[in-house]
């Protein structure tokens, strides 16, 4: 599976779910189950690599602003959700987290920002296809700490300075 096929699966499931992350995960599992197990593992590798790439202080700050706070787990789920938004939103946000102010049409913290189920879609599909747990993906381990310059997530002024457009649109 190449990168284009990965994003096509993400986009097709998102469109079919009309933006609902849980429905998107269900549709993604359904579509992955139509593939062979090795293709599902390829999908998982693409997903995991993007998940790790999004482990940055600035994206954690963006999640904090959008969600009104973001614990470690909430930031994990936010990164899954971000991947689920598709290539344009994901790449734009990884390149410039403040760009989420322009990339998101709207954001409802009750529905958006939590893509936990998306993070398990490949594992679930692999298990349905093979009856076994997915093997290790052979990727480098996750970074221990977020990349980039640390930020005090509880400091509104620091968030507003680091992410001015996002803060203006979604901040408190």
C-alpha cells in the first residue's frame, strides 16, 4: 500500500461517516477487511508513522486550545482524529499547527478531536481477517517526548502567542 492508497482509505471512510469519528473507524475497519492482511499491516505502518510525526509540542498546544485542555490520552486521540481528517488537514497542521484555524471549517469539541477508535482500526481489521493479534510493525519506537520547543499548556498567554490564529478563533 502506498501513501496515496492510505489517504484514499482515510478519505473514503471520513466522507462515508459524514465527519463522525466513531462511524469513520467502523467504515475503515470494514474497508480494511476487504484487503489482505499484509495490506492492513501496511496501512497500520502508514498510520503509526503519521501518528508519531504529529507528536509535537505545537500540535499538543493546538489540541489544548481546541479541546479546552488535553491530557496525554486526549492528545493521543487527537492525533488519531487529525489523521482521520485527511491529508490536507493533517499535513497542513503538522507543518503549521496554527493553520488549523484556517483548515477546520468548524470544530465541536463534543464530537471532534477524539479519534481513539481510528487508532485501533487496523488492529481490529487484522484480527478479524486472521484471528490473531497484529504483529509488531517494525517501525522505530515512538519518541519519548514531543518534538519541538516545549510550551506550558496551562499558560493561556503562551498558547495565544504560539498559536495566535487558532487562539483567536477557538481560544477561551
